[in-house]
């Protein structure tokens, strides 16, 4: 299990470095369009990528992302300690921040859980995304938020 987590961590770091080069954006960071998308790196490890702004590095929890990313229905998981199965729609009940760069937030399934099932989705690109600006810097509040519809869901 430790080898698997270490391998997933290495894969995530390599992918983040690659995304750092490909997602650099020197356009106007004080407004404009901010686009969100998912990228999956392996079982239980994925990223929420922002293009046109930067993640606020002082925010150390993912609870605020519930307004951007939600479970389609519920996520189901089992606790490692006793196998107890539970259902939740809150990201912070299932995922932890694995790594953060200015444009990429890498999340992974909490190490105290296994057998996570469900789908994470971002809002329809035509819906207004509320209150996500507090999690962004350089253009967070004065921007138009969009979702890359081709990369707007991940199923576990």
C-alpha cells in the first residue's frame, strides 16, 4: 500500500511539472476569463486545474471547493480502520490536498479510506459559479468563470 501511494505521488509530481509548463498564462491576471478543468493521474489522484488565475496558497482546506466541485449524487467510501461504508457529497470527507502549484491543485483519496465510488462534477459551463474567487488570486473576484466541459467530471 505504501509503495502504491509513493508511486502515485511520483506520478502526480511528474504530471504537475508537465502541467506547470503547459498551463503558464501571462495574460491579464486581474480579470478576464478563468477556466476550470479536471485531470486524472491514476487511481484516486486527480487535479483541479485553473487557467487565467492562480490558486490561493494560504487556503489549506478543500472545503471551499464544494461550490466548484460536487458529487453527482453521493460519493461512497469505506474506512480502512473498520470497513464502515458511508455516503457523502462533501469533498473534504473523502479527499485531501496532495500538492499545490499556482495553477494545479492535486487531490487524492484520504489514506484512511478505500473503495471510493461516485462521480465528481463541475457545474454546467452555462451556470454561474458563485464565491470561488476567495480561493483564487490574480483575477479571482473580477473574472468570468468557465468550466472546460470536456474535462468537467471524474468517476471513481
